[in-house]
């Protein structure tokens, strides 16, 4: 495949994903038909099936795309910060800011993915694992740097992800607690659970 053709295919794929996000966000997973995505993206049905064999795979690709967006926002927010536990705080704030900016798509992609079958559950667990791994790395480095005492970082990372996920889901559904309250209220609970006192590291 030539470089020009690769670029064209990538552009077509992006158009399909953008159109799919619009339709899924407006109608939800169950009510969305691929013909509607075809019309929104202004591509042929064959183009969609070339990249995504069915609606499920298209939806899963959107979940991956949103997870990538979250990961980029975290990387940008934490760039240059040397204190690992502060990186965790900045990461949480960046994740919530991204959810806030893309609230409706986030609700469709993360909330509706629950209960849609084994493939969706695997994808949800995969996304959770990506961010639990980020937390684990920060905790391991914080231990190495003497910011916190030695702990089971794998267990803590997954416990933190469970807390964050449940609070975010509540927020997406009800708009409560407010984003600012989550950062101010949840973060101290997480930090206290590993014995980190921010004022001792100011």
C-alpha cells in the first residue's frame, strides 16, 4: 500500500469514527444502525466494513480512542512534575477535565459498555487495567523516592481505580458530586490510604 493510500485510508477511518461517535452519542448503542454512520460519515458501507466488520467492533474502537484521549491528557498534565504523588493528583484532574469536556460521549462509551456482553466487559477491564498500571508505576516510583512507605501497589492501584470509576460513573449520571468536589474530596482519601501527607512534601 502506498503512503498516499495509507493516508487516505486513515482519513476515512477517522471520518467513520467521528461519525460513529456522533450517532452513538445521540442515539445510544442499541438504537444506532451502521447505515446512519455511513450517511453521517459520507462514505460507502464497504468502507465501514473494511475497517470495522460490525457495530460492536466500531463501538470498541471508539472506547479505545477515548482511552487514548484520556492517556494523552494525563501525559500533558503531568509533564515536568517530579513528585509522583502530585502526578497522581494532576492525572485525576486531567481525567475529570476530559470527562467534563466530552461528557456525553464518555457516558455512552463507558456507561453503556457495561452489560453489553463479554467483549465489552473485556474492553472495559482492559481500559481499567491501562490506568491501574499508570497508578501502579507512580506508586512504585513514590516508594522508591521515599514519598510513601512500601505497600502492595498492584492491590492499591486497582482499589483506587474502583473508587475513581464509581465516583465518575455517579458524576456522569447525576452531575454530583461536582468535578471540583471529586478532586478535593476523593484525592485526600486516596492519598491518606497510602500514608501520603501532601503538606509534608510541599
